[in-house]
C-alpha cells in the first residue's frame, strides 16, 4: 500500500506534501454518540492534527456540520431549503470552534475563518490573509462551508484546497478507503488502492459529492481517503504509511 505514495515520499524521507487540507465530516466528531460533539473524540483528532504539524506540514481544516444539522434534513421536514442550509453552515462554525479549542489546548495556534462574516467569533475569509496564517504555521480552520446554500462542505474543502494551493485533500472517514459498495453491508465489497476521478463519478462511488470530485479533477487535486482510526494516524498516512485510497487522474 505504501508504494502508492512512495513515489512522492517514503516514511524515512518525511511527508510527501508541504500543504494539505484535511476534511472531516461533522459525524466524525460524534464518537459513540448519535448527535453533537464527543470531547474525547475531538481531542483525539486534534492530536492527529498536531502530530502532522510537527512534521512541518501546513494544515487547512474543513469540518462538516452533519453531527448538528443538515440542510436536506431540515427541508425534508418542511423548512425552506436555503434557511436550512444556512443552519447547516452555522453548525460547521460550532464544530470549527470546538476543534480550535482542542488544537490550541495542545499548544498549536489556529485561526477559524468563516465564509459568513461573524467578526466577534472568528475571522472573515480573506484568501491572502489565510495564506499568511499558513506560512506562519497556524492551522486554518475554514468554517461555514462555501457560504452558499445548495453546497456541501466537501465542495468547500475542494474550493479552499484549490484557493490555498494545497498539494492534496485528505478525507478522514470511518473506513480505510474507497469501496465499490458499502463494506459494512457487503462483505464482498471491492476496495480500491487507486481510482480515477472519472470512475468515481461514473460509478457514483461514495468519496465526496460529484461537484467536489469534478472541482478536484479540474484542479488536479489528489484526494486521499483514509480512516480516522488508522493506527499510524494522519501523520503516517501523509508519509505514505497505512491504508488509504488515492483518487487521482486516470
Ligand atoms: N452547507 C451549505 N453550503 C456549504 C456547506 C454546507 O449549505 O457550502 C450546509 C448544508 O445544509 C449541509 C450542512 O451545511 O447539509 C452541513 O454540511 P455537510 O452536510 O457537508 O456536513 P458533513 O456531512 O461533512 O458533516
């Protein structure tokens, strides 16, 4: 498995990427709960972020909001769709603040940068300012998605990764890569080590939504899908260790 990233780096040589974007869903922060934030889980992920930063990697973070609110759920219950989407975006701001607190408790400076200005709470998104934060070694946590309804935080992750000139997107999930069907339901599900953007789109593989995949393809951004429970941690994955799937040109 390690040979997939080994073309760019080996564990001995250090990380393959200088600047990355980590995308995690809001649900990844729920831990064993059905809703909301599970502080030990948030702290564990914060620890993985700090370990990666210790390798000298610049880090952007995008966290979803599905542990609190999803626009589609709200609209299914009769709420106006765009209002529901704004509620979803606000949920991502709460998650971003929780992660900021956990990472800074471990001694690493961060900035929460929101696509929807809320000056008393966090910074507004100004691209050049965010780049400067990264250069100074601060973790940039991008909140409120793209700031627009009808999008997801996957698309926001791809957008910010492109704007910040990240080398790759790391998508932390509950499974160790991309499968052709749900491995929790189908024991014969086939796992990919590598897969192209076009196959992901054609087969509707569950990586990110289609607009996010298309944006990553058009900007040549590899997407590395890995498990947040991977024993080598995010830092190991970025060095090419452990199990993951890389989504890249065909
Ligand atoms: N959302 C949005 N525009 C964006 C990003 C997010 O409207 O650019 C809303 C949308 O309602 C979405 C919710 O915020 O359902 C939470 O984001 P997402 O579903 O991507 O979170 P995740 O599944 O990653 O936890």
